[in-house]
C-alpha cells in the first residue's frame, strides 16, 4: 500500500505547524519541504475542509493548527484523505470486476486495510513530532 502525495503533504503540513507553532504561509511550507506550492495548496484545502487547520486570508493571514487537531488520530486523517478504496471492488459505484461474487481477495484486503488504519488510530497528530 502506498499513500498518495496529497496525504503525505497533509502530514507534512501538520508536522510543520506543530514544530513552528506560528501562523505559516503556504509558500513558506512549500519552500521548507521543496514541494510544489500548487500541490501543497490542495493538501491545505483538504486539511481546512476537514477541520485540522484554520486558514486566515490577507497580508497577515496564513494557516495554523486547529487547537483540537492534535488530539485527532493519524488513522482518522488517512481514512479521510485517502478514501481507502485500494482495489476497484471496494467502491460499489465504480466496481466493474466480474470476479466480485466469488472472489475472496476482497475480504482479505478489507481486513488488511482495517488493520492498517486501526494501527494508525493508536497515534494522535501530536505524536507526529
């Protein structure tokens, strides 16, 4: 299993905000990690949508960690950002697999996915630093 770039960037933003404990600009974080500002903006928008960060516009604006975000789990974040449809048959709306009725692989992968996420739910965002 491989996490998407968006999830990786979300985690990096949360780590950065915890380490620096001040309002940060997206450009600053992009330069710090050597990543695209556009890609980072997508991750920041998702974090804002999910309530992990607070975004303020204007010359003195920036992003900062939501006070309650550090108590949320890493697993919760990864589930929300990734979607966790690791194979096509996990999504009932887009599934075109002809093996679905008889395939046992789906059950195995679901259990593995649950184990993966459950392990990450043992860690809070504050544990990232």
